[in-house]
């Protein structure tokens, strides 16, 4: 039996162009478990999700990367989406948030192309993880070990490959948070 996670908080870090279902799927599972979820982005206002290669819905940003206090969060989720992942990896404030969170050993859950932020932040070396198949070389070249599995946990890092993996990904994150 899973325990409710009332009082726990999760930050989802995104910029425009994130794969929408990779935000909405884990967010819904977390909220169903009692978790408060905040969307963090570079700019205040709204961010736009995408359904693969087509613009989709807008989502309210709860806090900017600069304004967020990462100590408030029990876990971080990094959705993919090529545009989002290629943009967020170059934002120093996003890199600093993920490094600070990692230094506390708290769960970091990353799916699809979301692993690019971890590569750019220098957090992949020695880690076994999965991702969308096109990140295999990036992860390997950064000193990580890439595997093709639905969900992989290595220490505080939880990774998955694609939208089809979201149920297993969400379940593993909830378990890692004590649910």
C-alpha cells in the first residue's frame, strides 16, 4: 500500500516547447498522491507545451528559476521536448537549481530529452540512465552509462525514455518520495 505524500512538493522545470504529456502525466500522478507541484521556468507568465512537433496548451508559471528556493522541493521533474531541453540546458539558473538539488541527494526524475540539462550541468558522469535514444551519445560522452529500459534508477536519478513510459516513471518517482 502506498502512503500519501501530503505536504511534499515537486518542481517541474520547463521552458517553451516541452513535451506536454511529459509534464501533465507525472503532475497528475503526483497530485493524486497529495503532492503540491510547481511549474518553474525562466520567465514569469506562461509556458507553452507541445504535442511532439505541434504547439499545444499554455501553463501558468508558478515561479521563475531565479525566484525559486530549491530547498522547498522534495523532488524535481525534467520533462523532455527537443525545443525545451535544448533551451533549458543553456540557462545558468536552471543548471544551478539542478546542481543544488542534486547535492542534497533528493530525487531528480528526467524523461526523454530532459537529460540534456543533466549533461550540461555535469551530473551524468558515472550514472546509469535512459533517455530518448538520440541522447545515447550525449550521455555516454558525458561519462554516463546509457541503457534502453522503461525506467532506470541510479541513486537519486530516475530516468525514462518516452511518453509511453510515463506510468512506470511516475510510479518510481512516487516510490522514491516515500509513497
